C-alpha cells in the first residue's frame, strides 16, 4: 500500500458512497465522484413531491457536506479499468490506490412495452418535480363545471409496483389530488390505482405494520389491483392483464416503482455477479480477487443479509461505516472485519397526514407516527451541521404540504 496519502476514489454519492467519504476523513486523499451535485435522502422523496420538505432539506450539496474532508468531482463515470487501476470520467481519467464502488441501482422496466418511454421513474428530485407538474397539468385541464366522471377520468393516475414505495407514493398522490380538487371546488374525485403482480401489496412487510398500510389505502381510496400484470404503457394509457382478461385505463400519468436493477456501470468491471447481476463481495466488502476495491449498497450482494434489508438505505448506510473502517485497516495493514447488519425498523409515509413506524417491536400509526418519522429521519441525515439546520427548520417552520396550485401561480 502507498506509504502516505493513498488516493481513495469513491464512485457514487448516495448512502453508500457519501457516508463512506464522511467516515474516511483524514485517511488519505479522498475523492467523491457523482453525476449529481447533491446527495439525495430518497426515503423522503415522497415529501418533496407533496411539498412537505424542500430540496435543501433532503438533497444537500456535496460541497457543503464534505467541506475539506474530501474533494468532490461532478462527472459521470464511463469506465473502470481494474488492471490499470484507473477510472475514466466524461472529461478525464483518474488513478486510485483504493476504489469504492457504489453507483446504486436504476429503474427496471422489465421490458414492458412502452414503459421506459412513457412511464415516469421516481428516484430523483427531477422525477418528483416532473410528477408534480403532470398532476398540476391534469388538474389545470379540468373545466370548473366538469361532471364528476370527467374529473375522475382526467385525474386517473397509475402507480406500478405494490411495494413500500408504491404504497407511499400512491397514498401521497391521492391526498394531494383530493386536496386540490377540494380547493378548486371541482366536482368528483381523483382516481389513483396501484398495480402489483403478486397476490398482496408490500409482501415483505411485517403483519403489525401492514394493518396501518391497508387502513391508509382504504382511507385515501387508492384502488389496488393485485395479481395484475402491466402489458403496455402509452403516453396516456396503461393496459393491465388480470386472470387472462385485458383492460386499458386512460391515465394522466403512469409512475413506475416496480423494481430496480444494478447500475449498468457494473458491466465495465467484468466481474462475477449473482443471478440478479449484483456484484459478489467478501464479508469485508472487498470485491472478490481485488482487495483494494470495495463495493456496497444497491449494487453489491453481501452474503449475511436478510432479504428485507437487501437494497435499502439502512443497509448501505451501515455498510458505509464498515467500508470506511476496513479501508483504514487495509491502508495500515491491519485486520479487516465483517459485520452482521441489523434491521433498524420500518417507517412508511401514508398520505400527507399519517405514517406508520415500527421500532423496537412496537408499531405506532397516525399523525404522531408522521412526526416520529420526521424525527427518525432527521437523525439519519448526513453531518451534524445539516441535521441541526433541517431539524430546526422542521421544528420552527413546520412540514405542511404545499397544495397543487395552478401552474404559473
Ligand atoms: C423513492 C425511494 C424511496 C426509498 N425509500 C427507502 C426507505 O424508506 N428506506 C430504505 O432503507 N431505503 C429506501 N430506498 C432505497 C435506498 O434509497 C437505496 O437502497 C439506497 O439509496 C442505496 O444506496 P447506494 O449508495 O447504493 O445508491 P444511491 O443512494 O442510489 O446512490 C448512487 C449514487 O451514484 C451516482 N451515480 C450513478 N451512476 C453514476 C455514474 N456513472 N457516474 C457518477 N455517479 C453515478 C448517483 O447519482 C448517486 O449519487 C428508497 C429508494 C427510492 C428510490
């Protein structure tokens, strides 16, 4: 290992990459590369859609977070050459002594006709902003004297994927749309449907919290289609297949949260992956056969992880601490460790006024759980400084949703 100031390159500024960089302060010349200029606390993207939080709360700038602890480069990684220990960016090539690979996942449209072209993804700030705009445009298109069935037709939205993400998103959309219909004194109701291939929603979720989820779907009047396959998506429709019967729904928008696949950058490594394309890592997070390369988060298959923890921020965050610890050991010639990662509890947003939180074996629901979720997530934001600023803002300025105003107002 280089005698001093080893070059540590980190690809990806998400839960895995950013938290590794923060923990590595002083360990070497740390450089974080991301194609975005900000971190994103994805579990609160639903609240950004509804205006309960602002961009600066959940998407702080890397330069502000990293201070002098690491160099930040905004660029897109195009290729990685493990033999030459170089990383090719759009504008230059960098070499490294230690590489951390954490570019996360991308939306998986599973080859469904029209899905990639027409369905909206929901993973980035811009995705939430686009969806909000589509919801507002749909509302703006309704005549003040429209019949109830016309309002319902104009405000039909489909959310594909009945996991936690689909539930959180659909309940938030339903509350926002219903509030807007009321404020604009329109007749009728919005229609939000959630489509799931399995026979039940949130299959991995514990029974205690499931009851709150089911109640919330009922209260927000989200329609659920289980055992239903999406056959086709177009600009203004979705075709569903249930028990062999096909049905086409006219939609204002289709949002796709039905699954992810590893970032395609993984293919440039030419390394062993599991059947889902995840990189196989040692219990120390080192990539097999490359002791100076560490991988974590949504692109890595870690052997000792319960299925419900795989592909979560909770896991990436815990792995980041182990990763930084092991990089320090690797540099100093010390012993690298493995770790059993714990489930830190579940917290789901359920519309704009409710949530359900499972922690320490107990579940709470309703408005109190919504506050608890905000408090819990404040504690998981990066850096003390940012946590304090956000905590103070939420405490003193509140976290009320921002109504869907007509565009241009
Ligand atoms: C809407 C939503 C809600 C979620 N809610 C929860 C939740 O409540 N609880 C939970 O535990 N998990 C949740 N997750 C999952 C969680 O966000 C991920 O598991 C976690 O972000 C994985 O961390 P990561 O570091 O692997 O990837 P990410 O956080 O996705 O970070 C990857 C980073 O790499 C960058 N990048 C990608 N490609 C390149 C490239 N070629 N060049 C440069 N940079 C690149 C990206 O811009 C990004 O900064 C949610 C996910 C979404 C989308």
